[in-house]
């Protein structure tokens, strides 16, 4: 019996662990994709106008959905259908890193907006929806361009012939991952952004602690809303750290003189990626549980679906009346309170704008009121004065001499005719 033909048990175990990890992470990625797409669909029913924080949360949901798609495609190409080129897997890695960076930048924008709103409330309106839209666009454009350049510039990456993407031997070996500077270049932005997010939230916590001790700055309503929003964003930041840090540490580990055996390293890699995909699912549940705007949009979508299927499959009654529709849906009290609060906020905002407009008009009256009064008095004096008897005669338009002669000739002819007729009459007499 030839023992050399027997497979290596370590390789067999690694293949089994790889398949189990690939199936697990792919399944979780599909769940994350479905959940985040459901939230994106429900976000169509959000009340307008959409605030800055809510817009950034919806953008973070879209980034999570794109990241789940990248995970699914990565495991399909690298594990289940391994006939694809390594260049394709590198290109997928570029898109996956872009979604990571976009998520980090969105979280940083959320933290910055919350920081300005709590620490510097007078400058809350400095971050406008237009600024947020530009930030969202740049959060995808700049990382995608940067990562494409990195994967092209470093040797062993995408700097190959154009046909390598369809060739199974293209980018063979993935030599780019053996470059230490490549790993440092990829991980440095994540570390900087996570450090900035941590600094902002720590400063917010210190500021809120100082405000809570000051009796002059206590406002229960604003304090409650700020605390609720802070807890929501802290949960998002915590899930991001738990999801990103293990993957980042494993990516940087080859730079340090720490040798990890293959099987433990594979288990750590599967665990880190499972945490990252679980973070995509956790974000969706954080939105659904903490943000009343998301819950309200989910309730609207649910009622619309219920109405549709009730009308579709109601065989007893041919006509589904409006009263029956009102009976099938009862708005929860929290949504009634949410609608009333938003209406009050809008009315208060409109009153504030009206008061500002009135204040500006009063300032204009104070500034220009004397001149307007002088003008009015002058007009009234001119109207009350009697008309002047010796007013000059209005100028009459002068008529040219040629026209005057043409006008005078018929008069002369008529006068001559009259004189001739008179002479004839005298002769007859």
C-alpha cells in the first residue's frame, strides 16, 4: 500500500473548515442583503423633508447592502466556482474595500453632525442636506479611485494585460498581498477614521456630563432626545468596531513577527468575517428598534401590503369599503405622538421664520421709515395745494410746412368757390 497517495489530514481539515465557513458567511450575507434591502424599500415612505441624520442612516444601510453583495460574490468566485481569474477576485476586493470605506466615512459624518449639534448647537444648520449629498457621493468616488490606483500601482496586482480578467491564469499567486506597504496603505485610513469617531464620541460624552451638572442648562426634552440619538449612534459605532477591528488586525498580522498556525489562522479569519457580516445585520436591527422614523415607514409599508392582499383575496365581499380599510389598520400611539411632534416642530419652525421676517421688516422700517414719511408728506402736500392759474400752456406738436400747405389748400379752394358762386348770384340779380 502506498501511503504517499493518501491525502494530508491537515489539508482535508482546512478544506472542510473553508467550506463550512464559506457556507456560513454566504448565508449570513444573504440574510443581511434581504434585511437591508427591506429597510431601503421601506425608506421610500419616510416623511419629507428627510433630516441629515436620517439621510446618513439610509446611506449606511445602502453601504451594508452593497457590502453583503460583495461578500456573496467573493465566496461564489473564490470558493464555490474557482474557475474564475484571480484578477476578478482582486477587482471584487476593490469594490468591497470601497463599501467598507464608504461605511466608515458615513459613520464619521454621523458622528460629526451629532458632535456639532450637541457641543455647538448654534452651528447646527452648518451641515445642510446639500453638504450631505456631496459627502455621500465623495465617500464612494474617492475610495473607489484610490483603491483602483493602489491595486494597479503595487506589483502583483491589476497591472497586467487586459485579457487577464477572463484568463484563469491571470494575476496568479496574488503576490500583491505579500507587500507590506500595500497592507499598511489599506489599513491606515480605517485606523484614522475609527480614531476620529472615537474621539468625537468621547468628547460628546464629556460635554453631556458637564451639561447635566449645570442646573441652568437642563432641558429634559432636548436632553432625552440627545441621549436617545447618542445611544443609537454609539451602538452603530460599537457594532462597527466589533465588525471591523478583527478583520483589520488579521490583515495587519503578517507585518508583525507573530506566527500563527494555518488552522487557527483560518478559524480566526472565518470568525472575523462572520462578525463583520453579523454587523451588517445588527445595523438594520438598530435602525428598526431605535429610530421611530424607520419604524413608521415600516408600518406604512406593512399596511399597504395588507391592503393590497386583502383586496386581492377577499372573496366574500366584492367591494372593499373605506370603513373596512380603517378597521384593518390602527395606528400605534407612538406614531401618533411622532406625527404630532413633527407637526408641532414644523409649525414652530414656520413661526420662527415668520418672526425673523417680521423682525427684518421692522428693522427696515426703523432704518428707512423717516425717508418714506418725508416722501408721503411731500405727496400729500402736492395733492392738497390748489392748481396754479398761471400754468404754462401745454406744448403742441409742430406740424411741418408741407403738411400745413396741403391742409390750407382745400380751405382756399373752398373759399374761392364760395366767392364765385356769390358773384354769379349777384350777376343774376
